[in-house]
C-alpha cells in the first residue's frame, strides 16, 4: 500500500483501474462507481464525507488516495468576461485554462500538456518547448475545479456546457491520458456528464492518431490547417514536413463522422502569409471532398512574434469567398484581448520564458 506521504490522485484512475484496486483490497467492484460519483458529481475533497461508503472502507481510501485540487495561482478577468486560469502543478510546472462566456453558456478551453513539442511558429506555447504531458487527473481537474468555482462563486447563471481541448499542448501527442480523461468527462453515470457533441479536440495534424481517435471517441474534431500549400504550412507548422497537407486531408476524408457532423478546419489568418485571394480559392478546392466547416481566426499578436493580423477588409473578403462557395465560415472573435490572451502567456510570465 502506498504511504500517506505519496498518495495517488483518485482522478488518475479509470473506473476499471479502480475496480481492480478495490478487488485487490477485498472491496466489491460496485463501490468504484459510488466513489467516482462523489469525486465528480458531488465535488468531494475527502473520502470521509462519502456517506454511502462504509466507515471501514473510507480510511483505506484515505490512506492510499487523495482527491487533489489544482493550485490556482492567478486568474485574469477580461472586460468581456473571459477568465484565464494559471495553475501550478505538484512539480512546480504550470498549466492554463480559459473560461469563455458565450451568449447562453460558457465554453472552457483546457490544456493537455505543459508546453508543446510541435513548434508552430505562430504559437506562444511553442516558444517554451515541451516539458511533459499532463496526467489524466490534471486534465480532468481543470474542468472539475472550474465547475466548483462556478458553483461556489457564481459569475452568472449560464451553464458550462462546451469543452475544447485547444489549450497548451497537442492532445494527440498525449493520447492515452486524453482518451482516459474524455471517458470520465463524458460518462453519464459517475463522470462529469458532458455530451460528446459538446467536446472538441484540436490537433495540429498527427495523422497516425486520427483513426484511433475516430475509433475511440465520438467527440468533435478540429484540424489546425492554417495554410493551403505545403511550403507555407511547413514554415508555420513543422508537423507538415512529416504529414503534408495531402496526407492530412486524406485522413480527414476517411475520418468516421456521425450524421450531421463536420470536421472543423481552423485557419489562423496571418498578414501577407496565408490571407490572399489565391489562398482562399485554394482552400475552397482543398476542402471540397470533406464534410467541413471553417473557423477563421485573425492572428492574435503577441510580444516576440513577427506576424501581424490582417486588415479587417482582408479578413472579411477571405470569408466572403468561402461563403460564395457554400462553406460555413465563421470569423472567431478573440476573447480576453485585454488580458494575457495568447495561449501560454500566463505560463511564460510565471516561468520567465
């Protein structure tokens, strides 16, 4: 049995792993669901309050496990209501999450890694390099802890219903922990009860993992595309040298989609790089074989980047070309521009990167 000084986080256990542990300790398997309901649905911080777990079992759980909260070291609040959380992890590293107010609900953007190894030139997170994967428990904790914040310190009456894995890190590079976390996030018995339709995973395009994702989950897929030719995309996103556009889009064509679902293609518009009429027309042709919609994201300028945001007229003309060709194309308005809006900026400030 693990000593009390080195307890394991219960959130790092799947239900199957917890059942095995319970059986090894002579405890009935059905207790696993009860314990996880207390952890996720009732926001329990200790095992002592789990009243439907016997008094004999609770001390055993307390000796081996903890129910950890992330250490919240900073919350920046924007004039538009966005809240950017900086969490210090047990090893002193940092992760971020952003709570974004929408018209009738909140969306939460969570991280999956500390730093990122993909090296995308437009991304501030990449400048700090890759440090480590977040654990299953650390991924889940971002949602659980912010849900707890909303319950105890209501901002407004809007519910949190959307989760996007678009924060620091490449989710598909931390595949096992991400999939196990999604299983808990979407579980309707003892988990966080989020609908698969309300969860979106954004990837730079790790093609070798896309078929696995389509097999293992029913969540939404977003592809960070950002260019219409290999030379430009390889300059912006080194992953393109391994998985060029043709290979990525072929995997998208074969990706299993539920009825009425589409793949979202994210396209960061960068002045003079990928915002021309020719780029828009190439994008129209590239995505024609794929059930797709497009998020146009004007570049969010930050210190240390040579890239610039295009003029508004250029942004809207790019969108109009897509509309004329019957694409759903939305210009994503940047939230939290009066705070450390670029992903990784709070971490960079905290760690002096």
